[in-house]
């Protein structure tokens, strides 16, 4: 099998993959929130690190809101 081919996933595998993805998004959102709080406490809200974190956190928040919208 070449690397571009995918094998069909069972419903159980799909659910497990989804649950891993959801846990990852929640974890990243939490980690970014904590990082931003630390940077804010250090008065570093104008740094590239803070702004990049804000962008990523905004994206993850939108994903989490989609999960919520669909009751997931």
C-alpha cells in the first residue's frame, strides 16, 4: 500500500479518533490560555508570542464552539 492510500476505519475507530482530536483541541486551548495569562502578567501582550497564541487560541475556541453547537 502506498502512503497516500487510507484504510477504511470502523465506526469505533472513527469515534476514538474523534475523541482524541477533541481532547487535543481542549488541551491546546487550555495550554494557550495559561500561556497568555502568564505573558499578560509579565506585561508582554504586544509580543509575537502572545499574538500568535491569541490567534491559535481563537481558532481552537471556534472549533470548540462548533463541537458545542452540534452537542459534542
